[in-house]
């Protein structure tokens, strides 16, 4: 082989490797090099596992950046970012036109999630029809025996009014029907899982990304709520996960959102049980 041609080929190969590495790094934590400051995030609790993992990777790479994450629900996230209390307000629903007009919000969708009805794993009732679910939450059906379960009262659990998870479940699962006044109110997806796990006669709902062995995801109208069924459009109780900013995202907020939408961020989205958008 011609030595000169070999050297040229080797050089091209090295350049190609460096180019590919650069492409892989695009949208990674490297964009935070040299940055300093505090990034404040609040809002939807479904978002928190992704937020925490992304923040951990960024702050490990650059200790000069501090990322503070709080829950509070979608309504709180929208309100707080609109009032300038945080840099990013997360929501599990689209901001309303009134909220967008009032605060000048910009929405960034970085994941898709389903909302599943859950019961205690020991409950013998594993599937429901939509009408049965609506009758349970409205208070028309109050005993598990009527659904083929134990002769025990049904303990309904729901989320607080600020919850985006509640808004989607109310609209798409309950068809905007009433929720019984006897329902127990919890403040997060994590709290819902704990409540349902500790109460053998409970029923509630959580983000599909939060489902684990502590709760059982109920089959609804013959369709099991899973990431696959949400992605394929079979399970329709689904929503986008959004990060909102007041005006166009800038500074650390812009870089953080771009990171979520990049290869590394979308990998975190999938690892935490959600559907990526890129």
C-alpha cells in the first residue's frame, strides 16, 4: 500500500471520529461549560424524576451551577414562572390561553406521558370500563363487591386542584364528570402511590412513568396503560410534559430546556419511564 495514501486515509478516519464525537456531544452537558448561576424550577410532580437526573448530571459536570427543583403541581409552576419566582415552571398540561396572555408564556414539550388508574396490588379488581370508573369517582359505585371484588367500601383518592395529572384524568378519563366530595386529596404522584399502596380498598391515578410494584395499573376498556399503548395511541388518557418560561427561554433556562430536548435529555426521559419526543 502507498504510505502517503495510508497516512491520508488514517487522518481522514481520525477527523471523522472527532466529528462524530462532536455530534454526539451536541446537546450534552458540555454546553454548560463556563456557566455560573442558579436555575430555579417548580411545578408538575411527574416531571421531577427527569428534572433531578438532568440537574444531577449538569451540576456534577459544572459545580458552579446550582439547580433548585420543587413540586407544587402544574398550576403552581405556571403561576410561579409567570410571576418571576422561578425560571422554569413545569406543567403536565398545556397552559391555557388566559395564562399565556397574562404571563407571556412559552411552552416547551419534551415528553409524552399517560395517566393510569391504579389500585392496591392485593385488590382482585384488575380491569374496569370507562363508565364504571366514572361512577366510582362520582360516588355512584361505593363498594368493590359491585365490581366483583370484596364487600368493602371504595376509598377514592384524587389530586389537588393545581395538578396537571388531575386535569388530564378529569378531562379524558372522567369526561369532565364530578368527583365525590368524600375523595381523599393527595399532593403528588409519589404521595398517591404511597396512599394507594397503604390502603387495600383504594383507587387513584398516577403518571404511567411512576408505576411500579407498589400499585397495580388497571386495564381500562380492555387496554392496559403502558408506555407502548400510549405511544401507539391505543391508551388515550395521555398528555404532554411541558416546561414553561416567561417569554422566550434564555440563559441557563434555555440551555437546560435544550438539554432536555437533546440526545442525553431524551435518554433520561426514556429511562424515567416516559416517551421521548425526539
